[in-house]
């Protein structure tokens, strides 16, 4: 199986800050393996505890994307298939911070109050890529705590619809900054194509992240990531969906948070009705009892909710997206055995 | 260890429909095992697919509680400890339904639109208590699907503060209808005491429930439940918390859903700061990376969110609530070995 | 027209802190004029700028109600009619404050953040009852500003449905702490009756209040208030409505605020469809172009929105509530000319 | 006073569908009078009751803007000043509709439910430009109702910040589709400049609109509009503000609606603190008692709230924006007396 492989490491001036509106860094064929480097959300500018975001970063130059990649033949109405073969921290450290008036447990520019912001603090996390851990070091006192590494991409998506260009900090129907820990290696993500070429990009790697990302910032790190990118023609996907060997997942990004929940669960009900050949009300009942609801973020411009169904619980009558996930897994296995992976 | 055991099965006229405002059915000592029967949320009136809630049930006589039990010596400022030893379906069937203008994926009396309600449908689920499964039978077509049983109580709580009496359909700071699947056997729940005697009650058993309870109704069934009830004096608990061998959990019940999230996560940050002896900002950082956020319900009068931390990830400097959970587990083990459990 | 007049000034121990759950202070006939005194929301305890609410007041003893009054013959399914003949400040001063973690422009116990509360400040407003003004005196600097007096009751309602007892701080379908400046003299309010006797009470007088009540506290003062109370049998009113000579108004109390808006506007659409004999979609169109939407409060347990239609714009085919407002205005005119009013 | 006058009527292919991302149709000097034609929100395609939006319109080609106009010398950090000299319907009819899954009293793509949409109906309103009325004709029955004309622009704004391009259907910090009836002749609007040239455009004329725009569509019509456009250097305006002879107004656009309220009221508190030289807490108190809160829209991508203060109530120590409104009024008066206005 001769799958083309494209490698790309952006130079600083090639970093992309939006979904939509940017020229492609490359055009690739459907069915290509992309090996890319992604910078961290601070473009690598926060490297020690004295590097305050408010001092070393400059809006809107946050959350740099690697891409966009134009996919040949992609048109509105198609679905872009993105399978994560591997996501590996590119450095032995990662960073998290508080950012003034950003996060779930503070007032913000939108949830506006007259209170002063919380203190601005930077935490440098040590990554042990052998032992797959990330070490937290408290800013006060000498506590250190080791958490398992669970690498993921906070931001993945395509150019938005409606002629829009959105900041890479925004999650919406085009994907973007959804910040779900479910976007990990082994997962296939599906995005509806809105413009010619789809214009796929990704960034915002996290060594790990809690659900909801309550302080607004995960364990942020640069990543070496390998994805398999494919295309399914004439199949619409209104909101990003994910699939793993075990789970089907849908997403919604909106405010208030219950609207994000509604979008994700309505999409899951309709997807299950289709895959299991059930009446919509029967699917509603089944999903109500079978789904879990792991939140993604409750801090970004839109909040993101995930609906998740264990496929071993729900007997599918046919495979989603013409078995795209299964085929991508085979490509990934070949790629691994070919030795091109670290 | 001579733990007193009190058994109670309510007669129909002893069912309780509120938190607060009801005379206790019994007074118990702190450190008592309660063996109770709880009716299902429809008071057992929906037994076949032709029993529509809108026809056979009568507002506000829904979600009957077993209780309240007055706990001797409980006063405002104390914490009530409720450990679930076992939760066992009392029948070999359970029921779920849609209820007009109730649920997450429909307009409601509060999210009011001019659209007509969804169809009203009843599903009878067959419970296999040996194999620990519940069987879904589609209303259209002949699909049946078996899901694992995971029994829980949707409604557990104490009398509310502020002189209020709340319907048993409402979740709030007093607990009540939180509808979280985390309220299962093996878990200890903590409730702040608001009135003399605390006035503990429970009901609304579910053979299983998805997170968010999107259609508004779980797999509802009568339960035989055993709880160990204890009291910790002079320790406040603003919002219900849960503890299991593996997890610490906090809850928030509010609208919009992000406020429920904020309550739960702020409480978790403060709890972790206390238990791990961390500065509040360090606890904020740690919880942001370590917590999961399994939703409870997105359909009730208030929505309920849970923040959850794996205690193996977070080195506690002291046990929560003076080791109440550990002691309750010992009581439960004794009770099991004494043969009084089924 | 021999309208019975009942006068009532509560003693401190007769103050009522809830809707529902309290014994009536008196039973009155439908068609009675009530002359009552209402204490301010702080029960008169905040009298100078050094009287901080957090020090001189005690939860839940806030927002004392005068009442409840049982209305003879009132049953669930009826509508209680409350016409405000006059609302007059009982003192020559009023008070406003900030309350820690309460208000629209601060985090709160529900919109929970890790930020400290805003400063707690008390403002004493001077009332000139001749000139109908209230004078603001800045806490810093020597600015004073005179605003027009526009007296109103923040809290008016009946006992709630569903066996509940609600704090007098809560607005909901039973009325309660709606905090709308529209509740002024000359207005008739309609409340659905939920329990026998309806159990009407009122309090929380404001010399004036901005829409939204952003800091959470209005220009709070004790009031001498005259209302005409009547009953319309077998006519349901799901959410409180108001009527003046010029306007029809509906209310909704919920969170998030758009749900309060939806409740009020849906009710207005249905009311206009009925009164103008229009199809519901035509009424939707008409109300969309004709209504104004003056917010009531964005700080209480539920937020309250008002939908308002100028009746001179909308040709009614019949008078609302069997011309209850018109008849109440006649009673008020008689009462005024009989000299019993100041 | 030789104020330059620029007239512009877009050809169909000159219509602009976004804020940001479009080349200017003209560059103008600060201090220019613009005489423009704006198409209605359906680009004139809905002209009779059988022209359903879902059939005759095509996403994203809705809400066409006239513009953008580049303002010479405008840079980020400046404020664009837009004074509405006149807004006059360009036709003797206007149109309103329901649009499937759009509006406040229906589920939508974001507030997603499983219910079917409301019926799609078109209403043609007759405009009498002499008598300043618009006539509603019911779709069922023969009711007609005449409402006063109150022409306004639903959509006015500048290019957004953060490299974004937003659909003309979106209101946000750059202005856009705020849909407030306050945007009428005699009003001066202030917008923070985000990009070089500011890139001002406007459209979406309404012969009148209720507050909240509950059905999602106002009385839509093409307009002949005259605005005076000026620039204030080095003065930031985070969210759009409005000023009339009588009122100061601030706006916020966000979801949930309480966040829109918070943005508008926080901005008003800070503006009043500045203009009246008051401490921020004193301004909070004053605005809480003095402001009204007329909603703009509760149907668009973001909801828009307005905070409004009667300037005769609040003694300003200095004029806002260096008396820009007063100067614009003088320009408007000159322009009127020069005979170039109808």
C-alpha cells in the first residue's frame, strides 16, 4: 500500500492564526500521511515562570496552526477524514498559565464583572516521554505531582462556512479550538467541508488536559504529529464527529453550555438512528440511556460538549463513513510497521 | 461493631413529594444502616407502553421519596454522610418515557417555543438481575439491545435552607434530583445540613442512565437500597460531594449549565487545595489538568454537573471528612459478611 | 359601591419570609381594598452607611412580606387580580447597597469564580415626597444627583404550585421577587392561583429601580401601599401578567435570561392571539414588531423579563380578564374621591 | 462648513456579505456625509407571500451590506463616529417572514431539539411614507393593523479584530447585526477601529422592529440613508456605543443573554464613572437605579442587549467623545437646510 507521506515543519512566518482566509502551505491528495510539527499555543514564547502571557504574547498571535493543507478535490458537501496516527510531545517541557480574564472560574470579557482579574501565574511542567508522565510543580510550596501524559490536539479543523474567517481560538461547526481530550492518537475525526480544498490545519497540542479546561489553559506543548488525511465525497457532516475503535463521538460548540450539549446529543441521536436503523424516537431513548457526556472546554469563545457512545453497546447495522476509521487504522498499522514512526 | 439497622418500606400514603416541609417517617441515630424500598419516579403508575405519563400521573405527585428520616443531633453547619451499600432493582422491569415538553432535546415550559411537543412514548425495559442487564425494545421495528445494569439513585438529599420546600423534581444545593449516575453502590455522599434533623430522603432509582439524561427520563425502577447514614458535626458542605474508593466528586446544580460546571469545579479546587495543602491557584491549575467532568442531568429544573478527580492522581495530605468513607466501607463489609444483604 | 377596606401593618414577628408555607394574617373577600405597610428588603436594619448587610442582616430573614392574605373562594385554576391604587414611601429615606457575591456585575454563589467579592458599600438616598425625587449621595467625593421617584414593589405574588415553599427572594411562576419597575401604581397584576386561598403577599418597595437592577439592590424603602384585590374564577394564568391603561405586559422568570424572554414573549403571543382573534403565527409576527422588552432583574435566583405591548397599537377584540383592570380603575377612582387616600 | 458628500448605490455584484475581508467600495475622508442605498436583508428577493426564504434565498447571501467604506487615517485604537442624519424607506412595501429554525420562539441549529420547525410564512407590509405607518396584513383572516414607522438599521459596523471575517448576520464587538431599534435617525454610533481604514458598512434596514426581534425578522426594507462619518484618533471603544440628544447607550452582544447584559452594563458603569467623575462603585450604584435595558435581538448568532441612561438625569462633567454628537448634529442641520435632504 503506497500511501504518500508529506512532512511539514512551519517556519515562524508560516504559522497560521485563523481558520479560513489563509493560503494553503501545501496541497495534498486524499489518502496522504502528514507528518507535522505544531508549535504550542503561545508560539513557544512562554518558557519560564517569569514569561507572563500578558507581557510576552501579542493578540491575536496565539494558538498558531500548522497548515492549512488543501485537499485535492474537496468540495462543500464532502467530509474530511483525519486519523491521528501519533501525537508526541516535541519538547521535554510544557507550560500552563492563568491568563487575565480568561478561564471558567473567573469573570471574562464576555461574562463581564467589575472584579479585578485573578493573579497571572505560569507553571512549567516537566515531561518524561519515556515514562509518559508530566510533572506539576506548585508555584507556592514544594509540592510536585506526576500525572499521566495523554497527548492530544486542542485545535483541529477546516475553513468555516458562510465566507467567514475565524480566529484559531474559536471552536465552532468547522472544528477549531474544541479542546477535547478525545482528540488523541487512534481517533478519526470527521469534518464537513465548507470551501474548496477543505483547508485543514491543526495545532494547540496538550500533553494532557482536564475535561472543561477550567483555568483556560492545558499542559501546552509543541508536538510531532502524524495524521492520515482522506476524503469522503458527497457526505455532509454538520458538526465534527470522532470515532475510535471503541467509541462514537459527536461534538457541539456553542453558548450557553446546554446548547453545546444539545447540538452534540441531537447529532448523536440522528447518527445512531442512521447506523442502527432505528426510529428517531427510539434512538433518542437509546442514546439517553447509553451515552456519556465528557465536556471538552468551558472557557473558549464557544463551549464544547461531546456525546460519546460505546459502540460495543450499540449494535451498528453498518459502519460509519464507509468504514473510514477501519481503513485508516490499517494505514496507521502499515505506517508503524514500515518504521517511519519514532 | 453493633450498627443499628432500620428497615422501612413506605405505604402509598407515606410517600413524600418534597425536600423540606414533611414530617419525618422515623428518627434514626447517626451511624445507622437503613434498608429501604423506593418507588419509581412515576410512583409505579406506568407499567405498560399504553400508560402515558400525561394520562396516568398527576402533577405534582411524581418522584416519590422514601423518607424523610430525621437524624438525631443533626444541626445546620453539620454534614450528613450517606454511604450506598447496595442499590438493587426491586422488579424485573423498568420504564422510560418521553414526557411532553420535558427533556433536553425538546422545547420546555422554560425554554419555551411555539412548536408542538414530541410524541409521547413509553418503553418497558426488561431487567435481568442475574446477568445485570437491562433490555431495550424499540417502539418501532423489532430491535432489542441489552445494556449493562448500573443501578443508581437519581434523587438523594436533605431539607433545603432558607425556609424553603422544594419539589422532589428539583436539584439544588440540598441535593435532590441531581440525576447523576455516580450515585451508585460503593459511593459516599456528603450533604450540608440545613435544618434540625437534616431530614434525609431518597428515591428515583435508575437501573441505568446516560450522562445528561437527554430525554429527561432514565431506566426508572423501584429499588431495594441499603445505606449507612452518619453525621459529622460542625463541618459545612455547601454543595453535595461524593467519594468512592477511587474518586473525589463535587456537584453543582444551576442554569445555565456553565454555572453548574463553575459551582462544581470551584468546589473541587477548594477541596483539593484543602486536602493537598496547596495554594488555591496551584489547586486551580492541578484540577484544570486532572479533573473529568461527567454531566449528570441537562433536563431538570436545574442542570447538574459533576467534577471528578481520581484520588490516585492527587496525593491527599489528609482523608476527606475524617475518613468517613473508609469507615463506612468497613461498616458495609461487616454488614455484607453478616448475611443481612441479599 | 361599598368596597370593603382592610388595613394591616405587620408587627415584626408577623413578617413573612416565604411564598407558601405561611398561615394567612387575614382572610379577605374578593373585591377588597387592602391598605398595608411593607418593610424594606432589609427589614429596616440598614439605616446608615455603616450598617453593612453582611453584619446587620441574617439569612434568610431578608425581603419580608406583608401577608399572606387568604382570598375567600380562591382555588387552583383561578386568577388573582391585584390592582395597585397607590404606592407611597413610608419614610423620607431609602437605602441601597452592594451585597458580597450578589448582583449582575459580580461573580455570585451560582456564577462562581475564584475572585474576591466587590467592596460592600451602603448608600442612603434622601426621599423628597413632595417633589417626588430621590437624592443619591456618592460614597466617594461630594457628588449628589437627584432622580425622579417612581415607587414600585419588587415582590408580589401568591403561594407556588407543586407543594413548594419559596424564599421571598425568588421570582418564578408564582410571581415573587420579580423586581420589575412596571409594578407601579395604576397597574393591575394577574397571578394564577395554585393553592386554596391564593395566599397573596407583597413587599420589597423601591422608590425607584433601573431595569435589570444590576447591582442587585434598588432604592429600597418601606411603603404604604393600597391595592384592590379581586378574583376571577376558572381562568388560568400560567405566568404573572400586568395591565395598565396603556400597556399589556407578560413576564417570565428563569435562567438563562433568554429563557425568561422566551416565556414572556410566548405568553404575549398567545395572549395577543386570543385578545385580537389572530392565528398564532400572525400574533407571533405582530408581537415581534410591536413589543418592547424592558428587563426586570438580572440578579435574582431567576432572572425576570417583561414583554410589553402598547394596547393603542393592537386592536383588541375583547378586554383582558373580563375587564378586570377597567373595573379596578373605577374602584380606585371611587376610593380616591372618598378621601381615604393621601 | 464645506462637508464633502459622497453618494453610493451598490450594484448587485457590489453587495458585501461580511464584516472584514472585503475590499472597500470607496475611501472617504473623516468628516464626510455618505448618502447610500441599502438593500433589504433578503437582497430584495422576497417580494410576495409566496417567496419563501428557503426557496428564493441562498446562504450565505443574506443581509447584504453597503460598503465597506475605508476611512482615511483610521487605525486600531481609534473610534469611528457614525451619525444617522436620515433613514428613509426606499420602497412602499417591506417584508417579514418566519425562517425555519431561526428566531427566539423556536428551536434553532444551536438550541437544537428534535421538533420540526414552525411553518414558513411571509408577510408583506405596506408602507405609507407620508403618514409614517406600516400596515400588517394577517396571513389568516382579514385583520389589518397599522403601526407607526420607526426606521432603523439592523446592521452597522466595522471590520472585526483578531484577523477575523464575520458574516453580516453576526453581531459582536465590531457591531454588525445588532438589530437594535435604537439605531435610528438622530443617533450617533461609536465603533472601535480594529483595522486600517476601519471598513465601515451598513445594511438591514427595518421600517420598524420590536425589541428582541422575537420571530427573527423585522419589517425589512431597502433604505435611502444619510450618515455623517467622522473619526476620533487614539480613543478606544471596546463595544459599540450610541448617543442621542437625550440618551447615552452601550451595547453588548453575546450568549447567554445575561452576558450581553453584563457587557453593556459594565461598559455603561465605566462610561458614567468617566463622564461624571465618579468612583466606579458609585457609578455602579447610580447606573443600577437610573438605567433602562431595552433588548435589541434575542435571535441572532449573538444576542444583543442595550443599557440606556437618560443624560438629563445624570450630570455629565464633560461631553462624550469630545462632543462628537453635538458637532454631528450641527452638520446634519446644515445638510438639511442646504436642501439636499427630502
